[in-house]
C-alpha cells in the first residue's frame, strides 16, 4: 500500500487519545471475556442442528454461538470455528474445550478467515450441515485499549483484526 507522506507527531496522537478519553468517559473492561449471543434461539431454530451434525461458526469470536451449537450437535457432532483474531480464538478454545469434551463433541478451532471455510472443510473431508457468519464487530476487541480500536482509552494505534498480518494503523499513517 502506498503511503501519502503524512507524518503524525506522537504528541498530537496523545492529545487526540486524551480528548477521546475525556469525551467517552472511563473504560469498563470485562476481564472475563464472554459473549452472550443475542439471537441464539432464532439461529438454532433456523439451523435445526441434531446430534451428529456438523456446523461451522465462521466468525467464532468468544464462542457464544458455538457453545450453543455444541449442546445441539452433542455426541459425534462437530463444530468447526474460525476466527482471524488469535486472542479471541484462544479465549474461545479455553471456554469451549471443556464443554466439547463433556458432551463428546468434536471441536475444531482454526486461525483463519471465514473466506477459507470451503477449503478447510475440503481438507478435513467433512460436509457442513449448517454455517453461521455473525458479521458484527466484537466489543471485546473495541474495549481492549491494546488493540488500538478503543474510543474510550489510549493505546497503540494498531486496529488490525488479525494482529499477525499487515501493517498497523500507525505504520499506515506514518
């Protein structure tokens, strides 16, 4: 990507972040990251998952939908979750592994963009009975000042969903 030659003085960035913090107020971060999906019952009704089903959660996030999916597919079923944010993926793995083990369900979590679902399924030699893409923004990412997306608190100007790839917003600006 070509740069425009714009240089941003770090003192200016600090003032912008401080002003943003004063406008938005103090940040309340939920240390125990958890996602309670809003329309989970409606989604379960539409997907109509049965024990043994294979379902894909293409935007895993913290695993709120996948937790519900595990309860439906139970023994012999499979939940394939993808997310391009390793932090969210690690939190979901910690949350969902015990649930999957207790239900006898297969849980496959991959650091991947949902656009690769088709090739993932092909490589795993499985066919999905249902798929969900929850395309909203995860508030846990916005609430974490280290992600550089917060409107309430200062942090590095990163703003990448997958922090293992691409340039930070600060690098682009500079």
